[in-house]
C-alpha cells in the first residue's frame, strides 16, 4: 500500500484506496491493545464537494482488544467510524461556507499526506479514555483480604463465643 498520497490530486481525481492494516503498524495505538495480530479495514475516497473543493472520506472498521482499566483483562472493542475531511488549499482559505462544512474536519493540502497517521488519529480519537467492562462482565474480584477489611467484625461473634 502507498502510505503517502498527494491529497488534493487524490480528491480531484476521485481516487480510492481499500486496504487492511495490521495493528502492529500503528506505533501509538499498539500500546493500548493486547493483540497486535488484529487488523483494521479502511476505505479512503477522494471527491469534490458541490463547491468543487477537494474532500476525503474515511471509513474504518475493525475489532481491537483493549485493556480493561479495572481488571486489566481483554476488552473487545468494535470500531466503525466514518470521517469527512475538507482539504484546505491556499487559494481557498477565505470564502468557506461554514454550514456546508460543518461535518468536515479541515486538513492541510499536502503532496505527501500520511494515510496511516490519519487513520491512527481517527481511531485514537474514537477510543474511550478509560475502557472498562460492564460491571457484570468484569473479571475484577475483591480479594479475601479486601473483604476482611470491609467487614472486619463479620465473624466476631463466632470468635467471642468460641470458648
Ligand atoms: Zn474488566
């Protein structure tokens, strides 16, 4: 896969890339995940909007094994995200129709835009900041020691009358 594209040319020519990326290729994301064999699928499409401005649409799908912040066990996380980008060209900086662009993120025009890093940014932004299992599914268990601390006198009666 080509990792860098000329994003304005890509949009103007309505190019498309469909591909799959191993999690191990994402340097930042892999620190948050357990299984680096996992991969995500993406589609990057270039097009022009009705003002003939260059745009990109990115769709990302996949399943990641995050780490539960309560029990540190595996937490399956499904990713399905769709993002739109409007590419800023030097000549067009002034007269944007804001309403038309509300759903787009602005990105810089570049002859060498890094696709991996764009995808990684989008995934990172979509992840929960402290991923956790639902309570009933969590593997976190109170230890006996903790239970003793919570109910220190639970067996006091027994001890008192033992003799
Ligand atoms: Zn958990």
